[in-house]
C-alpha cells in the first residue's frame, strides 16, 4: 500500500497517457479504416479519471499535510 500511496500522482498520469494513446488509436482507425470506434467512451474515461484521480490526489495531499509533522516519515515505526 505504501508504494501506491507514494506514486499516486504518477499512476494517475500514466492512466491519462494510456487513455490518450487509446483515444488516438481509435481516432486514427475511424479516419483511415472506417471503423466504428465510439470516441465518446474515451471522453467518459477522461471524466472518470479526472474525478477519481484529482479527488484521490487532493485527499492524499491533505492527509499527508495535516496528519504528519514536517520532516517526519509517517510510515516509519519508532
């Protein structure tokens, strides 16, 4: 769990990158090959990632800021 908490922002950014790559591939397939890829599904993914990702990042930042002292590792057991 610590690894996920440590890299939460990078995980959200990677999800956006993957979603953009899939959206670009679908857009190109629609244009060149005439496939019927629903581009609205990618916008729904962006909305879901934006809501969940931003809220989880803000919650993590606020929890880290309010629940530990400066310079003290909250996960270090003493």
